[in-house]
C-alpha cells in the first residue's frame, strides 16, 4: 500500500492509499470540490498545479495553501540524498539512477540555472525530470533519446 507525504504550508502529513480512498470528496465544478471530514464541510478550489514539481496551490474555504506531494519514490530518493541542491557552478550531470532517456530538453551552449529541466529519465515505471543543481553552460550532451543509462553515468558535461 502506497504512502504519501503531503506538506501543506510547511506542515507535513503522511497518508496511505486507504486514507486517501476514504476521503469524502465530490467534484462540484471545474477544478472545484466539496469535502466532508469530521462533520465539517470544505470547499476546495485548485488555483495552480505544477506536475513536474508535484505542487499545488489550493483555496480551502477562502484560505490559500501551498501543497507539496511526495510519493514513496520521492521519499526514497530524498532519503538517498539525491535531492540535495548545490548553489555553485557545476561541472557534470550524472544519472541519479539506472533508466532510459525519453527526452533531452537541453542543448549544447545553453546557459542553465538551478532547477532548469535537462533530461527526462524513465526509471521504475516513473518519468523523472533531471534538473540542473547549479549554474553553468552545457558543453556536451552524452546521451540521446532511447539510450539506457546506469546510475552515476555522465549524461551532461558543463563548463
């Protein structure tokens, strides 16, 4: 059974698939829902979604909240330390796990900043967007679409 960490305005909750299935939520319009919990009524409106970052901005009974979703895979990657960010110039981008390259969004000569999407890597039946962990200019791209990569394999060289 899957477990999810949900962070809403810096407060973290852990929900199982069973917890989520037991929620009494009914769609009432475009991006709008009605929920009942502990005999209380909630009107929920989705204001913004960022599927790549797994974030949402929700309005609940007139109050705005930022929500971040972390599934079991995200939790495992976080525990392995693969989400640590660097604020310095980077030299290389390596594959964080074995997988298959399904999209190359970067180009040689492109200037990148922290968070710039570079590669889409399919691993463990999930599509993972590999982003830049620092600043730099792309010197070479060592993979193409449909290439299989190993963990730690050099995929992009920076200058």
